[in-house]
C-alpha cells in the first residue's frame, strides 16, 4: 500500500468516526430531552406558598408563550391572558376566590380567559374554548415548573359566582370568561409530587377495565339483584 492509499484510508476512517459521533450525539441529546420532559411532567405539583421574590415580566411573557403553544380546536385560539403582578389586584382576587389562598403570597398570577362568542362555521358559538383554555393552563403549570417556579391552578369556570367575581375584579370585557387563574411564584419550601399512576385506570381496546368485574359483582349483591 502506498502512502496515498494509507492516507485515504485514514481519512475515510476519520470521516466515518466523525459522522458516528454526530449521529450518537443527536441520539443522546434526544434521550436526555425526552427524559427531561417526562421528569418535568412527573415532578410537577401544586405549590400554594411563595417567597417574596418577584417573577419578572420576561418570565411571565414566556409563560404566556407556552400557554399559546397549546393545542386548540380548529386552531381558533379563543384565549386571552390577564397577567397580574400588582399586589393590590392579587389581594382583591384572593378575596374574590374562596379557595385561592395561594394568591395571598403569590407575586404574580395569570388569568386564563376564553371567548365563547367566537363562531363556528355554522355560526354557533364555539364550545371548545374550555378545552383550549385548559390545555393552555396546563402548559403554564408545566412551563413554570420547568423554570423552578411554583404554581397552582385555581378553578373559576364553570362556577357562576367565581366567574362573576373574577370578571368583575379584572374588569373583563363581556365576551370573555375566566376559566382559571394560575398563582405563580418562587416556591416556599419543597413539595412532594403525588404519584397518581394507577394501572386500573387504563384499558387497551375493547373490554372491561381491570377490577370492573369485581365492582359490578359488589354492586349486584348490595342491591339485592333481580
Ligand atoms: C380544574 C381545577 C381546579 C382547581 N382549583 C383549585 C383551587 O381553587 N384551589 C387550589 O388550591 N387548588 C386547586 N386545584 C389544584 C388541585 O387541588 C390539585 O391539582 C390536586 O390536588 C392534585 O395535586 P397536584 O396538582 O399537586 O398533583 C385545581 C385543579 C384543577 C385541575
């Protein structure tokens, strides 16, 4: 083998090794990204107490960006987001929502609102705004957790009195309904995420859910049967 052949062989091996490294690097990156996403989902938990540290408007804007990345029926995007970082308004909201004690220490919150007056092709009001705004709410919770922030979903819709008090406090236009308020802040203390996985909640294809048989038998003996 002359020296040119040896050099070509060496270059070919080096090229292959470099390509393999690039390929393996991408794969490794993919695996760690999916692990990180799963970890973020599985370790999220509702946080209801926060330190006094503020949440920057840049971060709050990023959370709204995450919200607007949610899936939305017919791509209608029927949402509007009211970002609240004024302590006085947060306290007013805390008084308006009986189960929203989290707002007492939260330095910020986002009200996720939907527009049910948007029309479908058949000119009927859209009914998907609830699902769309729920998906947006969950995106905010997950994005906040990924940034090390604590957050909790405070339910508003469909409780009529809560919808009225939040609309009134935030001076919402009449076409908008608040679905939820997410309280946000830097967590005070640590929280243990709940493991809610239950195999019995899963069924593949057609058939009974696991344990459904046992539950039916229990019911029939309780009721005396026919
Ligand atoms: C529709 C909805 C409404 C909720 N409303 C409230 C609320 O008003 N106040 C509150 O403290 N938590 C509220 N939560 C948070 C739940 O209590 C919490 O998600 C549940 O206990 C499970 O705990 P985890 O989020 O830590 O997994 C609400 C959650 C959902 C999905």
